[in-house]
């Protein structure tokens, strides 16, 4: 088990293994995305209340769910960096921060477009929107800290600490914000959790879209991490060999 | 013989003594620098008095936002003074001595954070009723405002300390500090300001205090650990 663990920490091993994974992931993403989008945009019946705008859900919910997963992922990678000093974990932590910020931004944007149609406003100080906005700020903080510290090693550890502190704070922020806006304003009529009472023809394509976007996220993360590996290991022999092989092709 | 004794003299003081010595040292330094002491308080006063200029002099409108204005200004004042926490010590090398000392860093950091709160947080708490009066906060909410600030401002110092510890070695850190610290401070702001507005509407506020107290307890136990770890990275 420990052999496997230390092997996983080797950037070169990950680079070569992910080479084999990527084609499968591309295929899975294209298939899931094609089925999911076709189903969600063309086949799903119009909602009796929301009409065509219900289709925004098929982008918004997957994007939002991933944006919530990014911070814990960054904190876990940060913990591994601090405890086992694994280089790969920090490369993942560095790669996931901008992706997380983008997904949070996309969730906010798609939510705003949806909100404009349903609530009649682009922005409301609704609990979910606000906590997502603060999470976006936290991501920006991590990215800013990373770019401000010159030493790579110090940046890795500092960002790991900030990610852990932030991850402990994210639930507190979420609950305090939820409870802040539920006293004045009763729970809004649009619930994002309303998947359950809906028939399968609504939630099955949603599940497909969620898995499609998850695969997309994994691909983006792997590609970013691979770039990071090449950049940091550019002086090692295997990267030099790899580049010269690419050039000769 | 004498040599061995003196070389071990540093380890002979107890953790409690080291804690008190650090606290005393920081307070003495702060009291000697009157400007650093006054600046956060003046900043707090100025920011609060900008709001009526920007919103309206109308008592009805001002009393509605007064709790939030005082809380946001307290948050900003606390953040402005954070830089004093480790910067001078970092520059003159005494921070390194602190890290090298055999005492648990947790308590030394905690002492520095308490000193920071006594210097920058407590004056804000003491001044808040005056500013609340100027902003037409209903008088029944005064005590709630003071008490929420009393529980909340130490949390701001403790969270802020993590941010400063992470950025103390950087050349330009002013804005990064704000970007890191402000989002972390939002729960305290939300709960503190909410308690004051709720009291104005005659709602029960016990749960707000319970939550604030819980956050303070968590911050006291965990934030200095994070600060200590961050300091060890920054001062490498």
C-alpha cells in the first residue's frame, strides 16, 4: 500500500498514467455531454411553471455542485502536502484553485441568468448566492497568495494552510448566511433541491449532465496538473526526453 | 558549571511566564508608539462618520443601517491594524527569536493576538456606544452592540493573525491581506450585526450570542495553531 502511495506521489508516474486515462475520459465526456445536452435541451418537457428556462438547471446544477467540491478537494490536497510533502498533491492544489474559481463564477453567472427569468432579478442576497460569492472570494484569496509568494515551497505550504482554514470556514459561512437570510424572508419558492418530487424524465438527464461536467472537471484538472508537472520538472531528464521526442515527431 | 546553567536559563521559565512576558512586551511597545495606537481608532471614527455623508443625515434611515455600519467599520479598523501584529517583529528579527524559543508557539501567538485585541479591538468596543448614538441606533440595542463587538472583535484579531502570518514575508501585502482575511470574517459580521438589528425589532437574541461564543471558542483553540504554522513557513 505504501509503495502505491509513494508511487502516486511521483509526478512522472502520474504523467504517464494520465496519458492512458485521458482518451477514455475524453470519450466518456463527449458521450455523456452529447446525450445529456440532447436530452436536456430538446427532449425534456417544458416545466409547467418555468417553461423553457428549466433547461438552465442542466448547466447550473452540475457547475454549482462541482464548485462546492473544489474547496474540500483543495484542502485535502493541502493536508497531503503538509503531512507527506507530496509534490503531486501541491500541483493538484495549485491546479484546482483557478478551476474552482471558474466553476464558482460560472455557477453564479448561470444562476444570475436563471434568476433573471424566474425571480425577475439578476442578483438577490439569497443565502446560496451569497455563500457562493464568498467562496469565490476565498478562491481569489488562495490564488492571490500563491502568486504573491515567490518561493514555490513556501507558497505550497502557505496555500495549504489557507485552504484548510478556508475549508473549515466554508460550512460556517454557508450556515451563517443561510440563517441570516431565512429570518427575514421565508424560503423562496424556487428550491434548487426540488429534484426529488420531479419525474425521472427530469432528473435522469440531470444526472447525466452532472456526470458529464464532472468528467470535464477531471479532464481540466488533469491537464492543468500535467502542465504544472512539465513546468516544475522541466530540468529532469524524462521531461527533456519527452520534449525532444515531441519535437522530432 | 556556570555556562551550563546560563545556557539552560531560557528553558527554565514556564509557559505561563513566557505568555505573560510576550503579552507585556507587545503592550509596552504599543503604548510607546502612540500613533500606531491611535490610528485604528481614528480610522474607525472617520469611516463611521463617512456613512451619514454617503447615505443621508435622516435619523430614520441611519438607525436602520447603524448596526451594520459600526460592525463593518470595526472589521475594517481591525484589519488595518493587523500589520502591526508581526511586521515590526519580522523586520527586526525578534519574530525569529520567538519561533526559536522552546516555549509552545501556540501560547506565544495567542499572547500576541490578545495584545493586538487589547490595543485595537477593545478601544473600538469602548467607543462603539458613542458612534451608535451618532448614528441614531435605538438605545435598547446599545448593550447588544457592545457585547457582540466584545465577543466578535477577538475573533477578528485571531482570524486576521492567520492572514498576517501567511503574508508577513511578502513585499506588497496590503491588498492580499484584505482578500484573505475579509471573506473569513463574514460569519462574525453577519451574526454580530444581525443580533443588533434583531434586538431593535424585539426579537430574541440568545442564539446569536451562542453562535458568536462558539465561533470565539473555535477561533481561540484553532486559529493560533494555524498562525503558528503559517509563521514557521513565512519566516523560513
